[in-house]
């Protein structure tokens, strides 16, 4: 009996020693069998252990594990409730990796891996078959909400910490990027030089643009720099994870801010557009967008303009653009206006055939005719009046009263009946201009009594038109400088060169009593000065040109007027 007890104790002691030799250690096991789910591994214990096939596939990507193969496994427990050994191929790989990762950590070397899963607080990263942990705060230098563009990409990381007890290896992409940024700052200055073309990956998309991963830094493409054509949202053009070519528009080294552009990689369609698309030209285009106030028509990539609802149909009762055109529809338009500075085009879609009532309007409403009309819309710059059902005219604020000011509009109310004089009928642009103050001839005659022909006066711009500039004289008289009288130089005769309230000198040519306006000329002054200069400089052998001399005089005059404005 005593002998049996001794034998049992010996066997138990041996068994416990065996357990101690196995548990928590990496041992060599032999693959006994493999099914769809598990591989059976013999590690020399009384019972085999199982390792999932998925775990083997993940940890042994370089080779396929077969029956009879010997592999390292980590023994978590010698025996579970089912009497089987609890084994892990993943932990075995990690245990063997701890030594190499210790070395990597000491030498501060980077490692390469792939993000493949999301866990609490961060992500799992495969580093050569070893599962490591990437905290969410260590993904990038800046916080990242969506890492979809990084998944599946081979990325570089720094080892932050090794916790053998918990079996954790913590890594950081942020630390690697920060270090790379410092190392590559000089190279970045060259790579991110304004005008350079580089490749990047779409990292994040917002309402106002897209952030691009350039490797060591991020750059921003603003919505307006994505395409020459109108786009509503960056996602219409870009997708997260997409590889794209971009151009460096601006690089601020101190803050490491990089502005990028895609459209700048291609030729600006608006370059020399005035040679191709002139006012009055008929074109064909495609409806790209419909709004409450009209429709946008695309003539070609990056070139589009607006057809206002008022220019879509002769029927003023028709107020819904969706009932007239549809997205993608091809339409014929006429260019009304081309604004190069604002990169805007405006079109007319209405056809000039028999349906055009303006032939009749121009016959019915002649310049100088007195009409009864009703006040419609009231704007800051004037009032719109209804002449008949489908015909409106406009009374500019300066034509409401001889003593007009900003408050002159306030005395009018929608629906009021007013008498007005027709000042101008433009059949081409379908506009009728009217005036109320012109009906008061007595007031006009009183104001012109001191006006002398050929006097040079200073006046201020109140309204810029296609055919000239309307100005105000000191006694609130209206003046008009026709386009051809704006300058002696034809290239300087564009009325759009002038702005409201701008001061200028002009010579009185005549008084138009019929239209109640003073006709002025800048050209006459320049011509007079030209004669003086010719007399002074003779043949101009000194090298000075008339244009240069006149230009310098104009500039001095403009500066003087501006200084007077500032003093006031």
C-alpha cells in the first residue's frame, strides 16, 4: 500500500513537472489531421490540441500547412474541460517575434504591415504574420475618422511598446510619419514646390474639398480646384482610397499647409474664350443644372452659363424652368453677355421668330413717348414697371426725380400708377428704359440755364451702359458720354472700365432738350490736350508718345480724385 502511494506521488510529480514544462511555452507540435475548421496538433501530451484553420492561414501565409508538418505552437493550457490541450499558433508566432521586436525597438527601426481589422480603441495590424495593435490616436498625425483609404495598403510603423505578459505589441504610424516629416523636410520643400505635379491618395472628403495623403504630409484640394466644370460635391468626382495626380498650388513650410489642384493639370477652358464665344453668337449646349431662377447650359467642359427664366420663354406666366427644359437636354442659345473677370456667361433661349413680340413693342413704344404704367418690383437701383401683360420697363433711380438720392425709391409702392417718358428701346437686349423726372420740363430748363457749351466739368458715374456712361453733374443734371466719346483711343472706349461714383472730367458738347440730358465728351478734352502736346514736343523725337503722355496725365488726375475722396 505504501509502495503504491509512493508510485502515485512520483507519477503526479512527473505529471506536474510536465505541465510546468508545457504551459505558457512554445513547443513543437506535429499536424495529425486537418478538416475544414481545425487542425489537430500532437505536442506530446496525453491528448492533442486544436488550432483553427483560419489562424494557420493567417500566421503561415508563406506556405500551406499539411498533415505531418511540424510547427511551433503556444500551449495556453495542458487540458481544457473537454480534456484537450489549448494551443495557439498566433501566440507562438508572437512569442518568437518578441525577440526580434525587442531588437527593432532598441534600434528604433520601422516595420511594415497591413491594417486588417478594427478592435476596441484601435486597429489590428499584420506585421509579417504577427498581430499587432494600432491605437486609434496613432493612425495619423491628424485625427482620422475614416481609414478606408489605408486598409489593404502596405504601411510603415514604429514600435512603441512590447508587453510580454499581455502578449501585446503596440505600434504607431503617427510616430513614423512625424519622424519621416522631420527627416524629409528638406526633400519636401523640393517635392512640394509650387507648380510640381505629384501623386497622392484621397484620404478624406468634406463638403468643401478633399484631403490627399501625399506620404509624408496631407494636402487639401478645395471644391473649386477639382474641376473646371461645376460640381456640387467633391464626392461627385473623387472616392476615398483613389490614387490621383495633383498639382501643388501653394506650400506654406512653417505650418506645413499644402494647397492642391486637379483642374490646373489641364488647360483653362476660359483662356482666350472671347475669341470663340462672342456676344450675340448662337451656340448649342447641354442643360447641366436647373434652379428656381433658370437653367445652367454647358457649352463644353468647364464652360457653362445661365439662362434666366425671363430669357427662356416669351410667356411671363411660365415661371418653372423644369417645365421648359430637363437635365441633359440639348438646347440652342444665344450669348447675351460674357463677363471675363467673373467668368460668367448669360444666354437667351427665346427664339426670334414669329413668336418674338419685340418687333411690335419697338413699333408701339417709341423713344420720347409718354406712357401710363404700373409699379412692379422695387429694387435698390430703380423700379420695374409694367407696360402691358408681358412687357416690363425699368426706371433707374436717377430718372425718378431731378433731386434724387438713395431715398427717392421709398415714395413708390407696388401697384402705383405712374406716368413716364420712354428714354430708350433696345430691341436686341429686349430692354425699355423710362424716366419720370423728364416730364418736368420747367425744372430741366431751370437747371440748364447756366450750362455753357465746351465747358469742362467734373461729374460722377451713376450708371454704366453698353453704349456709354451716364453721369451726374453738380446741379443733379443728367449727362451722358457715348461709347465713342469715352476716349481718343478705341481700345479705351469700353464703358465697363468705369465704376459707379467714379469721378471724371468731360467737356459739354450739347444739351439734348428732347431727352432732357447733357451730352458730354472725354475725347474732346484728350484731342485738345493732344494738340498742346504736339505743339510742345513737336515730332516727339524725345521718345515720348502721345499715348504715354496722355496716360500719365490721366493717372495723375485719377490719383488726385481718389485723394479727394479719401479726404472727404
